[in-house]
C-alpha cells in the first residue's frame, strides 16, 4: 500500500467510514468523529456515563460535559487539514498550455462555457460562443467572484444565526419536554391518588363488615359455650336423679330441673343457617364497566403549539428535586427490577388488558406471575443461546461489525462482514466456506456492505451501502450484475441499510437516508416506493430493517421513530406498533427484523441490546438478552435471520448478528 493510501486510510473514521470531523480520542487511544461518538452515546443514553469504544470495546467514562469533553486528536486533525489543503492546491494549480494543443498558450476565455482556452480552440470548438481575451474579462470576473464571496459571507452569517436559533430552540424543547412530563406525572398522580382514596374507602368497608360479623360470631360463640356448660350440668343432675329410689326426692328434683330448663335462654343461631338469611359472607362485586371507564379515561393530549408554554421554568424549578422524571432511572429499573417483596407471593392474580387492531378486540390475560429480572421475560415461550460463531478480526471466519445475514438453501450462512468490506459464507456450525470482496467501488468491491439477501435460486444480493448500490452474485461468488446508484430518483439509493426478497422475487430495499422503502423487480427495474420522511403513518425516520411475512405483509424497522410499521406489498399501510423505551413492548432503535411461519416477529434493538418478540398483530410476547459479551448477551445487535432447518418445527432456530461483539449467535426459541 502506498504512503498516500495509508494516509487516506488514517483519516477515515472507523464508524462512519468518512473523513474525520473534530476527531475525539478515547482513553484507549482510538479516535472517532465527535458526531459519531455522540450518536453512539445517544443510542445508549440509558446506560449512564459509560461509553464502550466502537473498535476495542474498552469502556470509557463520559466527562461531565459529554462527548465534547474528550480531548481532540490534534495530530489527526492536522493531518486531515493538510491532506485537504494539498488536494485543494492540486486542484488550483494553473494550466498554462492548452490540453488539446500543447504548443498553444491559454489566452482566451469562453463566457458561455466559463472555461479558459487557446486561440485555436476559441476559433474552432468555441466558434459560436462568446469568447474574450483573458485580460479583458479578468476584472469583471474578479468582481463577480467578489460578489459571490459577499453572498457566501451573508449565507454563513445567516447560517450561524439559524444554528444559534436551532440550539436555543433545542434547549427550550428539552426543558419543555421535561415540563410536559412533570405535568403528565402530576395529573396522573392526582388521578391515582383519587383511585387510592376510593380503594381505601372500599377496604374500610370490608374491615368494618369484618369487625361487625366477627363481633356477632364471637358473642354467639360465648353464649353457646355458656349454654353448653349449663346443659351439661343439668344433664348430670337428670342422670343422678334417675338413679334415686326416694320418690319424694325424685319429684322435688324434677320440679327444680324443669324450672331451670324453663329459665334457660335460647341462643339465636340464625346466622349459622345455610339458607342465606341473614347475610353472613363478605364479597366484593366490582363495577361491571370499571375497565371500560379506565380505558376511556380522558388523559388530555400532547400537541405541538405555536405559542411557547409559559409555565416551563416554574415547573422545572419547583419540582426539580421531587417530581422530575429521570428517563434513565426508569430504564434502569425496567432492566433491573427490584426483588419481589414477601407479600408478592400472596398477591392476587394480575389482570392484564390488551387491545389490538383486529376487529377492535380486547383480550384479558390472567397471569399469576410477576415480571422478573430474568434474561428472557414475557410469555411461556422461551429462548436459549446455543453457540456463537466468530470473533473480532480479519481472519477467515472472523468479523468486524457483521450487520446483515441470510441463508442459502443448503444451510450455509451468508454474512455481510461490514467493516472488513467483504461477504463470508459459513456452515451452520461456523466452519469457513468462502469469502469474496474487498474495499473499493469496482466490481466485487464493497464499501461497508450493510446487508445481504438470498432469492429462491440462491442468488446473493449484497447491499453495498456506501456505494449506494446492490451487487448480485451466484452462490459460489461469481459476479452477475449491479443494481442502482447514488441519488434520490426511482431505483437510486442513499446509504441503504437493509434488503430482503419477496416471494414474488421482487427486491425490497430500506433506502435509509432517502427515508423510504423501494420495491424493484429481480432484474432491478423500479416498481414503487413506500413512504417519505416523517413520523406519521407510512412515514419513516431512517428505515433500517425489512422483512416479508409468509402472507406477503411487509414489516419495516422505523429506526428513529422507535417502531415497526406494517404494509401490504402494494404500499398500503396496515398498522404500527412499538414506542421509545425499554419496557416490555417498547423499542429503542429497532435495527433488523424477521418473521417466521408461526407469526412470530423477531426484532433486534440496537439501543436496548436485546431481542423483542411480538405476534403478527404487534402484541408483545417476550424479550431476550441484555448488554454484555457473554453468550445470550448483545452489543448493538443488527441483523437476524431464521434458519430454514427450523421452519415448521416446534423449536425455531435463528441467527443474530451481534455487531459490536463481532460475532454471530445461534439461538433457539421453544414455541
């Protein structure tokens, strides 16, 4: 490799694969763009101040000022600036002689083409153009360039003003978001307090009835004891009297006993009867529409307004120590719930109400178990990690940030080894089979391949992300064709991140930076696009995972909207599920998706370092995994594919690209 090539490689960030912009150096001495480190920390904001190095995974403690607190790598920054300056100088080196007529000096200027020429070119190829002697136009062109410079300065001034306004608005937005959360929590706490008051009142009624009934039964019990004692005494007297032979004594004793029997009090035992009268048991009959009332409770609404809220500062100042919500703490508690209390074991059965879109149905699920801090959480379905494949490296069978995979009909794994700029084929046990590709923009060359897909004929479609194209190969790695190119037009791409093949053979691509999904024929002809930038139904913020279900519904990971959207292949919106967070059913930067024949939707979460499993209606089933490098743990998973050997069986096998652990994991889901 030449010195120039080495210098070019040194000035590229390992994360974005572009020239460094404000390179920051971590304690492990690896350097990255400040914006790349900021994005890495944003995806892991709920982890606190710990930031793993994207290259070596050494954990750095974030400074108080955030990512900008890391020192600038001045040597690297100077190298980038020197290379940029040298390129600029090369571009601006004046050319004195005509490139077409080597013996002719450049003396003319074509005002139409805005190029310098020699007198011969001026009278031939530029004969019908407006040409002037350079000395005659230099002043006017210099003045024009001065005007351009003034316009650029005005633009920069306006851009700086807009940037300051954007920063101020972002700060205000952050504060207003916190204030809105405080408002919501305050109102909900009030509602909960009122419900708790009613609960206390009902529990008081139960206690009062218990006291009343207990007193009645205790009195009855004491009276029955007294009567039993007196009856036993009279019984003994009768038995003794029946044994006497003195007639006078017998008659006198009989008279006394009968008198005592007439004076004996009768105990009212009606409460012990089984005819239900009077009432004797305590029961609670809930309101028949209690759940409906809660479901229909008017909680207000969150809106975007043109007027700035006036109570933001007072809310933040008055509630900063008591009511301010820490999203990070909520996520920590969600991932590490407190151990169950002793009373939890005796808690009544929980009732979980779920509502989903199919016919507006409502499901009530009775669950006697509580949420635990186990690795797999949710329904009775369970997942186990079987084994891992590969490790960090450039050797055959090793990976550097694998982020997409598929399977051939013979079971071989096809993996997009992104940072190594290659595609690897492996057996299911991880044994190396084949590799093709290296860094570049030519045929069989890649720049950060982001995903792969395999069609019914075992053709391999490689999403060449930073070359904005698709390269198609046979199963043995022979090149067939190129599809696409850079741009935003039909059939063009801008940093596409995911690809899949529909049952019809059509190619489905997550055209991420264009915020759309494109559908192409197997030959690469444009069919349609779905979506545009936004957060509404059918809109995307960097879609980065696609899958086609057996019924041909299209599932899309809407990365920055933290949700999954479902479409018909014709582009018709069907439904959406998920919201930002780390609780069950919530998502944090969903990165890839797969759908099996049983209706299970497997989603990898780049931000939560886990898998979330849903049914095909978007109802949460379970989640698996957490942050780490042990088997069954993940660091930014970004790729999932279902093994064909597991299709139709009770145990579903699938593979996950554990991107920043630089490995694949094979997992098994017991259905």
